[in-house]
């Protein structure tokens, strides 16, 4: 089944795995078992730069390396600046820590009443259920625990988390994340969702997942049936570049949407990936045709070894300005900075208000820069 939009979505195909039967290729467990996880495996598949080779030092004590065959085939092997390549293949700069960087830049540890729960806002919690992901994003804000390269030894304590939520009546919204919750088995996902939905004060469940992007094969009809049973479910994808919007992702989001899952997207503003008006415009347009509403654009958190990713905040503001009014309002994400140390997400907006006069009249500018008064 293909989306009914007019956009053409490409598939990366089977590439170096052309002899693998379609039934295996389309099986998410095959994709997981056949992930590329070492420098020598990667070396055999593509020419690597010195910078990338040196990056592999960071995989031992910072964040593991893994890429699914599906996602690998989307990478341009001849172009070291390929935006998909750079997101998943380590780089030498990851070994450098800048003074402003820390292992827990948004202070999740200090807002964690039980392991796996981050309770920062009054009415909702973040529930971390695993430290595994299908592929590892080199800028990951949670790399202190994700992949366990640092020996953090995160053990998801599902029962402790569920009990915390059940005993806190103010929690009406649970954001299930990790790692990636969708890497758990159907049985476990079904179990966690039914336990959460059985708590009277939990109004709905949200999931943050990059699995549809790295491993769209995981979005099986049986998983979608589980979501249908436990809805309303809101799911935030994490797509950073239009090249991630493939035919396989389009099929996955269609299945999710037809199962009643409400889809959003979170992107991270990354230097050389999407810090460009035309790239971002293409991304948000493609997302809408995938039935995905752009939700947040994050300034890159100050995680250790991420200085090479960060973009000046005013560039983010300019990118939002280039969208607002110039394209569909649904296409415009909210640009946010997750405040260092645990202040939560703070919206950063272009300023359209010039002045508020003593009589309450507001002097403002529209997207074209024309001035208006509203009394
Ligand atoms: C991002 C986040 C949420 C959800 O925030 P929304 O603005 O409602 O999407 C909740 N808890 C924590 C700890 C978060 O980081
Ligand atoms: S998928 Fe999310 S949690 Fe996993 S490595 Fe990427 S950013 Fe981190």
C-alpha cells in the first residue's frame, strides 16, 4: 500500500544484500540480527575517511555504533558529507569534550524519582523502558545510558515505573521512550500499554521512537493492532533530513495512521544536516505528506562530544522565520531549547511584536515585514 499523496518516495533497496530473500529483508528481526556494528564490517562495505576511523574510538566508551542494513543502503558511500551517513557513523570530533558539555545536559538524573522515570513537568512523565536503539545517533542527548557504552548499566525497571505512575494521580500523560520502546517484543509492548491504559488518571500514552526511520519493518500489522487496541496513542518520530523519508517509512506511517496513531516529528537542528532553509522546507513538506505533523525542532543539547553539531541559535530562529507564513502552518515546528540542568523545553520564536503601546495597542510585523496595528 502506497501513500496517496503525490510525492514520490524512493526506496534504498537491498543493495549489498541483494541475495537475501525479501521475506528476510522485510523481517525486522533479520534487520536487527544483521546490523553492522563494527569498524571492520563497515570497512568491508564502504570507503571510510580518517575522521570516521578515528571516530570509532568513541564507540568504546561513549556510544556504540550500529546501523541496520535498511538504513545503511540510504547512505551515499561516496560522499563523506552525506547527511544520513554523518548521523550514524562516528566522527573523530566525538572524542573531544568542550567545557560547556556534560553527560546529562538536560538534568534528567536529578528529576528521576525512580530509575527510568523522569518527572519534570507537573502533569506528565517520561518513562524510559530500554537502553537499546536500532541505530545510534551520534549526537544522542541520552548517550550516557543509551547502548551502555559508558557502563551506566541502565536496567529498565518497568514495574517500579508503572507503580510510580499508578501512585501519582497528577500524571495524565506518559511519554514512553528509551532507547527505543518499539524494539521490545509485541508481548512486552502490549503489556506496558495495557498496564498504563488501566491506570484511571492516565488519559493517553505517547511514544517517542526512531524505529520507523531506522527499522520501518518493525511497524508490522500486529504492532499496529496493539496500538489500535490501546489508543489514543500519539507517536513522535525523529526525522532530521528529507532523505530519511523513504517509501518504507511512508508505508509505515500509513499503517500507523490507519491504526489511529497520531503522528508528530521531532528534529534536532544539526550543523551540515538540516541547518538550511531549503532542506528544512523539503523535510517539513515531506512529513506532511507522510501524515506527520512537525512538532519540535530542538537546539542540539550540550552532550559530551557534540560541539561539531551545534548551530547558532539565531540560525534556528531564521529557519523558523523562513517557514512561518511562507508555507502551511501545520508544517512549522516549535523551535525549543531544552534548558541546561533540567529547566524543561523553552520555546524560541522569531519576534513579530515590535511594541505594545500604553493603550494596549500592539505594533507588529507580518511574515513579509509589513507593519500592522491591533488595538
Ligand atoms: C520533552 C519532555 C516531556 C514532554 O514535553 P512536551 O512539551 O509535553 O512534549 C516530558 N517530560 C520530559 C522529562 C521531557 O523531556
Ligand atoms: S534513536 Fe533517539 S535515543 Fe536512540 S540514539 Fe537516536 S536520539 Fe538517542
